[in-house]
């Protein structure tokens, strides 16, 4: 990656950062849902701790850890997809690709914005979980770093696929930017082990990188060990998901450029 590519990527990132610099409602919107989720699940955890005092610590760790880690997946996906939609809504895609910006540089810029939006959204919830409920996500241990990377990579893969659908179907696919990850959650074993799912559904769940991350999270919090098998599966599946999503995105981007759809997408 040369200096010219870095400048183009930074230009795209700066264009989006400028939207937040003087708009406190945008910044507040980033933090609102993760903090609200943490408050709600924190009260649920407090209730469970009162009912089952002997398992209070375990319940707090599993539930609150699941909430925080799933928000990372959700916010990374939405941060990427909504940053792309900002370009669609402002009718800016045509202007972007008149410039020397390459498709992979746009993807890198959107991924960088996704990281920044995820940090801004999830960090207040992490602090709130510790201040109000005494739960620190760092209890998971150093493997937390790999978990975060794996969940963000999955979010980017989903976002790339959603972006490809928007390039193909236009405004009719925009709602997927908000809803698609919620549809994955029941199969991603966020709050319960994969084993509780019906046997025919378990292979589907185990094909999702997040399911392995959350199985690993429970192993770290409950048993105090690193589930290396789940960790390896999560990273490997992320690679497969990203490769497939990138192929779909590039194919749809090429088709959109051939059709001239980059100029009127979203209309």
C-alpha cells in the first residue's frame, strides 16, 4: 500500500469524520443503542443474581459479555454499511469514482470508519457495565483481542454482502443495513450454547464465526480456559466469509459500473 493509497483512504475517512465533528446528535446516536442494551440487560442480570445467588457471577459474565461482544459485531456491520449509505444518500458515489479511488480503497476507508464508529458506540457501554454492574469485559483475558477482531471481521463480511445487494437492487435493499445482523443473532449462540439448538440447526450455527467466539467466551468465563478449537474455527470462517463477500461485492460493483448505476443508485 503506497502513500497515495493511504491519502485516498484518509480522504474518505476524513469526509465521514467531518459529518460527526459538529453534529452531536450523530455522536449521541452512535452510543444510544449500545448503552440502552447494556442498561436493560444489566437489570435482567441483577434480577437473575437475586433469584440465583449462587450463580450470580457466572450469569453476569455470560449475559453482559454476550451483550457487549454482540454489539461489536452489530456496530462494525452497521458502521460499514451506513457509511456506504451516506455516500448513496448524498449522491456521492459517482463523484467518488471519478476520482482515482479504487474499490478496495473505498472498502478500506469504510472499514476504518467502522472501527471508529464501533469504538465510539461500544466503549461507553463497556464503562457503564463496569461502573453500574461491576463487570469488566477484560475478565475474558488476552484472548478478548482475538474475539474482537473475529467479530469485527464477521461484521465487515456481512456489510460487504449488504453493500453488494444495495449496488444490485438499490433503495429496496437499504433496510438490510439495519436488520440483517439481527436475523443472524438467534443462530450465533450469543446468550446460550450451540447445544441448546435443535440438532439439525447446530451445523448452521457452527458455520457462523460469532457462534465459535461466544462458545469461546463462555469457556473463558465459566471454565477459565481458552477454547483453541473454537478460536481457530472463528478465524478460519472469517476468512471464508470475507473472501466470499469480497467476491460478491466486486462482482456487483463491476455490474453497477457497467450499467451506470453508480450515478443513480438509491433513486
